[in-house]
């Protein structure tokens, strides 16, 4: 079993799968273009999640900070991004304006606007939240996101569930771009719903499928085999299994296991050829 450390979890996941598809090459990651496209996929996925968190914070608290707990300062955006709420329009609107740039303590700079419309309260069944970006940049990358979230109400367990459909496009400084989509993601709010102003105790389970098209035009199918658990207080998924398949080649795949629930930085990836890696999720 080998151990690998890369800059982001999704960079690593897609790069590993790509490695499995090109097993005739020597046993190391040497395809920089594929690794780059995987990293680009990560930008879209991470910002998709971040935009949802920011929209929720703007609606509930009237400001955003992207902090995972009340004491964490590493991603503080308070006092920079301007939140404007228009509760008289129909649907209601929220604008998050980063102006010419807000830089957090991790050195990530955001600029441009996030536009949110919502037909009702976030917790009310039937509420539809629509999130788009306007000239929105994360560092030097332009991120276009069109995300629709629908509150399905409580399920049989009494937990709120949300359906998510999203399209993402990331355009890079050299003018190239990659695209990705979430087809039928469902997020179940299993803990923390009774503390609406404290995001640090929220826990979600996520299921669904999606696709990604790299800058090279390679299409990947992404399928959650076992529901992913996301503890907002942790930086990674803490359990669950994802299968990533090169489109049209069902025998070519990688399976990612995020563990048994511990808030750690490790997962395992098993390729279709049986090779297994322990990976670091730090980024």
C-alpha cells in the first residue's frame, strides 16, 4: 500500500482514477495535464459548497465568515464582504458583494458577487433557493455557478432533505475551462438543525450522481455508492464511498472510501486493477 499527498482531495481522487485508466504508464503520477484538470474540478466542487454555506449565513446572520466554528479564524471574511438583503422583492433576494477583493487568512481572494433568490424560509418545505455568480473569481480563476436547492421537507426520519441541481464552469487565466454538474444530489440534515445560528454542529448525509468534463474533453461519471457524511466542523467527508468511472468504460473505475466517521485527513482509494492507496486529504 502506498501513501500519496497532493494539494486537494478531488485533485487526488480524479488523478488516481486517471492513473488507473492509464496503467500501462509507469507507477507514478506524471500526467500534469490530468492532475491539473482534477484540481480544476476541485475548485468547482469546493466553491459550490462554499456558496451554499455563504448563502445560508447571509440569510440567517446577515453576514458571512466561512468559519467552521465560532473560534476558527483561518477563513474569516467578516467586515469585507457586503451582504444586502431585499425582503420586499418576490422572490426575495440576497447579494453578497466581495467588491474588488476579499482575502481571508488562508490567502484566498474572492471578488465579484454571489446572487441568491429564495421563495421562502430555508427551513420551510417547498422553499426554492437559487444561487448564481456574477463576475465571481476565486484567486485568478473565474467561477460560474448556477445552483438550485429545493427543500423537500422532513423525511421518514424527521430530518429535512434538500434536492440540489448545479452546473459549474471554471475558466482559468489562460482562457481554458472545465465544466461539471450535479444531477440529483440529495442532502439530509441529520444533526444541528436545532441551532440555526451555529453552523459548526451541522451534519449532513449526501447522496447522488454527477459528471465532470476536463479541459481535455474527458468525461467522468461520479456516483456516491454509500452516503457521504459531512460534519461541517470537519474539513473533509468523514465516511462514505464514491465511485468514479470514465464515461463509456464501466470496467475502468476507482472507489474512494472516506473512513469510519473520524474527523481525520485520510481516505483509501482502490482502483479497478486492485491497487489500493492510503491518501491524505489535506489541502
